[in-house]
C-alpha cells in the first residue's frame, strides 16, 4: 500500500504577479523549483496565508534567479501580488519506506530568496 506524503514545500513564497489572462497556472523561478525538486507541469497545492484560499494548480517555469511567483489564469482570482503562500507538492510512498522518507522543505524570504533548506519540521509544543 502507498501513502501520500509531502514531497516538497516552499514556505513564505511572496506572489510577485497575478495574471488573469496568462497561459499557465503558477510560474515559479526555475532555480527555486530545482532546489525543491518540483518539475515543470507538476501538480501543486497552494495555501494562501494572506487570505486563506487553498487551491490546486500546476507549475510552469519562470526565469531563473528572478524570484518570480506568478499565479495565473483562473487561480489569479485567489492570490494578489504581495500575498504570502505555502506551495506544496506530494508523492506516494510505499508503506515499507515511510520511516526513511524525507521531504524537501524550502523557506523563502520576502524577496523569494532561499534562506533555509531542511527535511523536517520541529514538533509543535504546547
């Protein structure tokens, strides 16, 4: 049996563009995608910290080193420039490999520059 796990997370991504009439759904700086092991056209879930919207879409490539996070097409109704996002991709992992599985967690600053890369989240305490 396979279980679905977090594959990659971009935490604190800031929307730089919101293009209603653009072909493609979420353009992300290709350097950031490479670091997160997220592929072009891969399904992603977006959680908008600013307004609470949650939606699924797919990635397209944005210029490397640009810091672009552009929410496009119908999804542009759910995010505006300046909004803070969490962007996640998921993977199916065979149950016998779960204990050794590690996600890729990328934390971004307000200019969408990588400030931290890790494979775990600290346990939440009371």
